[in-house]
C-alpha cells in the first residue's frame, strides 16, 4: 500500500509500505494492506511505518491531525512531525 505523510510545510514521506501504526484519539491502531476505507482524527504521539513484515520500521513523532485510508492509499495530514 502507499503511504504519504504531509505537513503544512512539506511532504515528509511517500512510498510503498507494509503497514502503519497511528495514535488515534481513542487509542493506537494499525492499517495494513487492503484496509477498509477510514477517516480518523489523530492525537500527538508516535507514528510507526512498517516497511516490511520483518522488523524494518521508521518512527515519527507527530502532532495532531487526520488520516484517510482509501483504495489502498493512506494519507496522513498532521500539524507537524519529526523523525524519531
């Protein structure tokens, strides 16, 4: 699936991933390949990009924002983020 992480200033990440873990306002959740369509608010926390099904991942510390999952594409819109 395709993941894009966007802030008001720039595109932080764009590429093919195995999955992504996100800090939803009701708790942590994970999106994997062929996930059902979804729109959710995000709170400040850790976003974990799962690059493959092994132990290869990348972390970002994000501010609040939103995520949209549609047609095997995940778009994360956040106020700010830094690679952790």
